[in-house]
C-alpha cells in the first residue's frame, strides 16, 4: 500500500472530498423545485421536462462504474479531476439553456460527474493515515445525504427569490472550486495499474443494460407497466445483462470483475445496499408529499416547497453527525454490525412515522431517525467492500456498490409511485394520495429496511473476526485477504 504523503493534511483532504460529494449530490435534487415551472420555462410538455431528472439518473448510473474502473487503471486523483469537468460544463450549459434539448444534455453531463463520490472514498484508502480512515470513509459516505437534503431548501430559496439560472451558475462555481481544491490540497495517492486495454464493449453492454432497466423502472408508470415500450425495455434488459456478464467473465481486462463481485462478502453487501438505498429514498418521496398536501385533506400539512425543504434538512445533517459513531461501532464490532444496526434504525424511523403523520415536527423526527440509520449504514458499506477486494480494484468495486444503490433508489421511486398513485382520494376533482396510501408506503419502507438488516446479518464472517475489526478501525485493508466463511 502506498504510504500517505506526509505533507497532506488529513482534515483538509476529507473536507475537500466531502465538499465534492455534497456538491455532486446537490445536483440530484437541484431541479425538484422547478419541475412545475419547467414546461413554461423551456416551452415544452411536462412529459418531456421529466427527462431533466431522468437524464441525470441514467448518466450517473452508466458513468459511475466506468469512472471507477478508469480510476483503478489511471489513478483515482486524475479521474476525480476529470469528473469535475462535466459537472462544470453541464452546469454552465443548463444555466444558458433556453430549450429542452440543451437542458437535458446539461443534466446528463451533471450526472456523469457523480463518479467523484466513489472515487473520493476509494482515494482515502491511499492517502490517509490508518487511524483516520474509518471515520473519514463514514463522513464522506454521509456527504451524499447531506447534499441531497440541502439541495431542496437551497434550490427552493434561490428559485423563489432570484432567477432559476442562478442555481446552475452556483453549481458551476462550486464545481470549479472543487477542481481547484483537489489540485491544490488532495495528494495523488496510489498510481494506477496502467497497462491492458479498457473494456469498451463491457462499458457499452453495461450502459445499454442499465439504460433499458432504469428507463423501464423510472418511466413505467408514465408509459404503462404493460405497454410495449416498458415490456420491450425489460426484455432487452433480460437479454443484454446476462450477455454482458458472460463477456465480463471471458474477457482479460473486464470493466467489472464479476469474480470479485461474487465473493460472498461483496455480493451480500451489494444486495443489502440495494435494499438500504430503497428504504432511504422512499422516505424522501413520501415525507415531502405529506408536508405539501393541502390541509383540507385532513392529513396534509400545507407546507411550501421552501418550508418543506427546511423541515427535511435536519435529516440529512443527521447523517453527518452520526457517521463518527458508526465508524466507532465498526471498529468495535465490525462494519457488518453497523450495517445491520443502521438498517434497523431506518426501519424504526418508518415505524415511528405511522404515529407521527399529523405534524411537521413529527415528520422531521422521522427524517432524523431515518437519516441517522442511513448514516450508519452508508458508512459501513465501503468498509465492507474495501476489506474484501484487492487494492487495485478499490475504485471499481466502490463504484459498482454505488451503482447498486442507484438501482435501489430507482426501484424505490417506481414502487412508491405506484402505491401512492393507486391509493388516492378525490379533492376538488383532483386525485391525491390518500392517508392509507402513505401508511402503506411507510410499512413497505419498514419492511425493506428490516430485510436489509436481515441480509446484513448474513454477510459471511471471516475466520479471524478480530483481524477484520482491526483492519476497519485502523485502515489496514490491504492486510486482510478474502478467506472462506464459517
């Protein structure tokens, strides 16, 4: 393992990379307050402007594993720098956009920049002193939740008081600042492995399969779940992804080493990550709607977009506050325990929501409990992944884990959308989600979180559990090699 560069300050490194993670995550929720006005702003239809959100999701899902693999080959620091460029360019393009096409292209470029998060987590393994690694990984993982939570009130406040273009100029400026700080303050770490060839066919195959899957999941409700388009995309997914898997197993330099991904610790962690991401994203869909529905429904709280964002923000901040405790728990009991405990806390948050639906304070408490659980769980996932993969595949493995979380959030959006669309009440001629629909959604979230906890408990334990705990707490991931489970 490359020794950390002595001139680098660990606090500065973590601060810069966390800032990058927060900024990248903000771009995900940046346009939510604008969705109702986008058809007017861009002179388009509501159906077409929905692609402003979908484009970011698809581009991020496709680009993240590619960026991770390139980071392992050519250096994580170099790829972090390169990943900030589409963030800057995409933000500028959106700020200047006067039509739907440039806006969608710009949002897609912003999605490409999402690779900075797993790359940053992986770089920590190379450049930090061992004693700082566990807590720093947890803090950087939590930055995603902080960015997502801050994005809503930030964008709502800016859009309400200034031009919507200021939102994108702001993210362009923040992204440019990240580029400068990374170049000045973050050391380069372990050099890339170099050599071999980039698996272009594997990248195209994975990208095609993911686009088909995520399009079907995210747009199925609009197109109809039994429509020819949705069924055709699902059929294409079923054909492309298995073919991609066979190619990855046969090629010499695969984009994703499926043999490593199939190791029990990696495989079960990734499966649990899908469920945790499902549960995390579900509350971010349910709670805002409850807060914004009219009080005339009897259960809606009539909050504005800005007020709702401010009520939701503490949940994201809770992720950052809890992350150091998660690192200590991982050091004492292992990240497997932290992942299971975090999932149970998320489930408890959903359960509390069943009795706290009637007030903004109650719903804020729900988001804080869920945020605390996600902070524990998200900090444990990279530790589990990195303790089970070779150093040369850290970025690729973390990026694939991030991809699994993206799949979880996409499925969550589809499932919650169906539940709230089917269980409705009529108010003034408009169909709105019913109180029973919200309760069913909360029960689903609690059930998925409980399933994530059960799956986390099944992650295979190494023969020397004390060795694993020591590796997580002091950063000696390289000294722990995969062994048979008991």
